[in-house]
């Protein structure tokens, strides 16, 4: 099997993995995305300098599929960013609930300087 066809196969596997969506174990999911990206990069680096007409046709399929993969990755990134923002907001709320008077400023208070 030539490298272009291998790249198409890995890209299809990657696309189907991304379409399944994020599982409960995010670390494993992110690690699998990283593994797919590394495999694809290794295959891209190993691509030949010249291509046959069949390779060019497969390359067009790869480019079209890669656009879908990019959109799915971007959606996953936005989802992770939103989850991280919600986590940070909840952390601040919990800290404020645990100690509501922490960090209050002294503005507006009157200090009597006379003795």
C-alpha cells in the first residue's frame, strides 16, 4: 500500500473517531487525537515527491476529508474551552461561597485620626 492511500485510511479513521464525539474520559480521548495527529504527520513526512494520477485523486479526497476533520477539531476545542471556563467560574463561586468576606476592600470606610 502506498503512503497516499495509508494517509487516506488514517484520515478516515481519525474522522470517524472525531464524529463519535468526546467520551467521559477526556484524557484518553485527547490522547487518541494526539496519536492520530502524530500518525498523520509521519505519513505526510513520508509522502513521495511525485504522484501518479491515482495518487492525485486520493489526495483530493484527503483534502476534502481534512476540511471536515479541521471543523470537528475546532468544535471539540470550543467545547473544551467552554468546559474550562465553566470550571474556572465554578471554582471562583465555590471559593466566594466558602469565604464571602475574603478580599473585601476598605474603600468607603472612615478612619478617625483624632485621639
